[in-house]
């Protein structure tokens, strides 16, 4: 699989999404579209609308676009590109109208040293968006980090569990949720909050991080214990299918794969298939950051690539000379400091 084929798959909508997109009330705005997931979600929204015969609906991708290549990739998919600094209230006020808003903005890495950035981006900026789009259906990406650690035998946290965030990143992400919840309950804004755990594709993610360490001969730290991962295409689709489920309650959903996988197991399988040797350090903990996505799978089915399929895809990608993005997930951090 090459880069073009991969991007095509990451933006491929299912017939179910196409059917739902046919009923979207109006234009779509994807905020924070310059990040890792934004181009896939914006491109998938455009394709779903086109296949539904909704050429009348516009899809706009909003970011500062500090990376011209990212901007060009989005534009090549028929998505309109809008440059704006979403931390500027005046810029937010000038954003185009929309009936569907996908909120992907977030600050994670570097927030341990600059907590004020986490609070501004993750908790204050959502208030600007909620005020700008009080009648739109808003799907906001969140994180499983809001839950805290659980024992793997318990299957992970469910949506009704009390959040126990640790560190400024997780605390401010919960703040983001609360800001959008306030908009839902006071203005009637339909909101969906999607708590994602570790989306993966062969250029980025937990599996790519572990493959890089195995190939570089670096020891893999076992201190994380176990993880949940999910195929990026499936994650993109679930985010967009939550548009129809946004409500003033609001709707909360865990988004990840069905497997609970030990870090040792993933690294060992990668090493075996890459013809390398996996080395390990640290000891297994009693708890890990895990989410139970049974509700998600019941609504939308299982991911179209399993954990083993993702490992195979990663190996295939590396053997073909595919590159890895220099964007480590830092999944091994247990103290909430990123």
C-alpha cells in the first residue's frame, strides 16, 4: 500500500455514513483540520456527501495551516480550506456558518511545561466555538485520558464511569467536555463527545511507535501494561456518524478497538514479522488506561481492521519503505504529563 492508496482508504465512507450524510441539514466545518486526523475526516465528509448526491453542501477545513503540505492534501480532496487562528475570538466570529461542526482542536504535547496553553486551547477556546455555533450539531473529539487507570481484567472504563483525570492535559480535556455540555444544556446545542483511545495508521500511532523502537533496537518499556488501539479509518467514520446522535444531553461515546492488548504482545508480534528482536525494560503495572467501547461497536459495528490486521499493515508499510511521521504518541506516560 502506498501513500495515495492509504489516504484513499482513510477517507472512504461506508454506505451507512453516506445514508446519514444525505440527511445533514447544511454545511460542514471541520475545526483543527490541520492535525493528524483532520484531513481524513474532512475528506471523508466530502466523499460521503458526494456519494449521497449532496453537492449543495460545502465542507470547509479550518486551521492555521502552518504545514502547507497538509493544507494541499485537504484541498486536493475537494474540501474548501479556511485559514484562521481559533484562539482569536475575532477570527472565530468570522468563521463561515455551518449546520455541522466537527471540533478536533486540542493541545497535548508540551502542556506539562506550559499548562496555560492546555487551559486556553482545551477549555477556553471551546467556549468561543459554542457561542459561534449555538444551533449547529457539534461533535467534539475528547480522550480516554479523562477516566484514569483501571485493571485490565475489568475491561476498561465505560461512558457512565466517573472521570478521574490526572495531569493538565486530561483535566483540561474534561474541561472541554464541560464547556460543550454547558452549551448543550443552556442553549440546546446538540453535542456529541467522543472519547478516543489511540487511533492508528501505519505512519502514526502506538503500533508505529513500537515498530520504530523494535527496528531501532531500543528497549520497549512495559510500564504502560496494556493499551486499546483502533484503525484510523473507523475512527474517522465514527466521529462523522456521531453527527446524527448529537443531543442536548449530550451524547458521550468511547471510541477504540475491542481488543485489550499488552504492549509486550504487540512489540513481540511486530518483531517476529519484521525479523527483529524485541527487548524490554520495566515491569508490568496492575492498571492501565483502558476504555470499553461496547456501546460504539453496538451502534456502528466492529472496526474493519482488527488489531492483528493493523500489525500486518504496519509491517507491510515498513517493508515497502513507507515513512513514519515524527509525532510520537507518548502513550507510555502514566503521570498525565505530556
